[in-house]
């Protein structure tokens, strides 16, 4: 095997974030992911910034290692091609609004009848059924519906917008886990494929660590709320101001609190009744915060304070901005920060897929496809179509492609 999912063929009808995150991971794990784009313009992500000479750096990030097929599914000939590809595929992934894939003639009942071993995965904000299923939804909408947005920000202030796609990426990785589980089940049993319904709301609600159980188990006596820069139930866990920036400290246990005390050289705090236990430290958060911030700001630098805490194995981190995180050696060494080179966009950094395999240390595949770049390759290899047949479909606008820059292998 060339990689862990070598031999798996995926039809990828995804767009925006959640779906492409999932299918990019499969592509970089060695699956042949055929990104199916709808003519004439393809994935809307091709228009997202940063744009260079008509090429989207965002699209390149989300579609690494995929093959590009673009066709007009309004044409019966294009739909026939897709149904023939369904016969050959192992997995079909889509994240249209519920019902859309069915209107394209590729709903679960249709594809399952054609290929009983096919695994189909639908990713959406609310899931395929239920009172909200037909509503349009994005990451922030799912976040708001699951009580997560309510917990972000300062008490009494409007919750801020999170700057990252937590729900989209989390749902994408959830979908990856589900598909891989279904692939294993199919292999182990020799049975059919199955339908997987993945929703952002499920991932977001599953992300609650304490809030759901403390409210429910307390009979509603404990009401989770926004607590700003510090944890609602555990202290010291939060953001502390230094003289140059901010440090995040997570002293979640009595032992970690003792380590922090040693790092600060404040043995007197060991006997201070205000900080003798978890509940006491949380009840006296304000003086505790003042003591810790005063110590940090009295150090020669924030880095000096960081190093003293690290020496005592206190869980601590500088609050880095995006540029600082990109330049962090540890993130670069792990491939958390990945450098890619695109023939149009150039060389730049993207997030690496968060999966590491000892037998396959490097991601599979190459860069992102140009629109319709692999039309001929896909149809020739999977459907044994002759060049003349493909020429006719191209001339009729059933197949669509864009010019490929010189030096790039166009297939």
C-alpha cells in the first residue's frame, strides 16, 4: 500500500469547510478522492481569498491531493456518468442542504440500489431529519443552537464571534471517523455499505466538557454562563496579563497549583486558606488573578515567567497570534503547519491534517486540482471511455475545464 487508504475511491460533492476538511484528509491518507464540481464555475471556494491570478489559496488549502472532475449535472449525460462512477466508488460524501443530493438523482436510496457496498456520508448543520433539518446553517448557527456561543465572552456582554471554524472542522473529522469505521465494518463483515448522517450540532454539543452535566445533575441549580477569560469552575485556569502579552495557565489540580506556587517562589500561598482547595481558589479568583499577574509582570519578561513555570511543569502557553503560531518550530516540525507550493498561488503555509501514522509519515498526493483538470483521466480509468467520447462531451459543455498552467500535468 502506498498509504493507509490506498485503493479507496471517494466521490466528493463537498464545498466550503466541513466536507472538504473530511475529504482532504482521506485524500492525504491515500484514497483517490474525485472532487465533483458543478459546471460552469465549480466550487464557490474557488472565489475565496487570497486570490492570485484567479486562483484561490483557500481552495488550494481545502482540496490538496484531490482529482478534479467538473460536469453539468443538469444534462442527462452527466447524470449518467455520475451513476456509472457510483458503481465503481467506495464512498460518496456530500454537504449540500438536506434533499439537494436527492434532487440531483444521487440520494441514498438511488446510490444504494446501484452499489450496495457504497458508503454514503452527508454532512450538514442540523442533520437530515428533525424540525430544523430544512433550515440553512453554518458553523456559527450550529454553535449558537447548542449553547456554545452562550459560554464565550465576558459576563453581561454580547458573545463574540469565534475566529476559527471549530464546528466545521470538528464535524469533518467526525465524518472521517464514521466513514473509516464503516469501511472497517464492510471489510470485516463482507456486508453492504451504510448511510452516515453527520451534523455540526452533534459535534458542538458533544464538545461540552462540564456544562451539560453540571446543569442536569444539579437539577438546574448550576447555570453555565460566560466567565470571560477564566474557567467557570476551576482556578487558576485562564488568561493572565503579562508586561508584554498574555499567558494561558491551566493549574487544574491541587498538585498543579503547588507547582505554580513553587514557580512563583510564593511558599506562603501554600497555607493561605483562600487558595487551599479547588472551590476556594475559584471563589477567590480576583485576588488570585492579581497575585499571579503581579508576579508575571514583575519578571524580566513574559518569556522568563513562562520558563519558570515550564521548569516546574505547570501547563502554560503564550497566547500567540496566527503569525507567531505559524513560525513556532514545534508546529512546523510536526507538520501542524504545512508548507505547500501551488503553480499559481506560490509557496505558503496551510494547516496540516491532524493525523499521523508511523508507517506513512508523509501525506499522500499532490496539490489541488484546477477546474476539470482530471476529467479525461477519471473517465478513462474508471469508465473506460474513449478519447472521442470525451471530446463529444467537452464540445457539448457536459464536461467543463479551465486551462492548466504550463508545467502542470493536465490529464
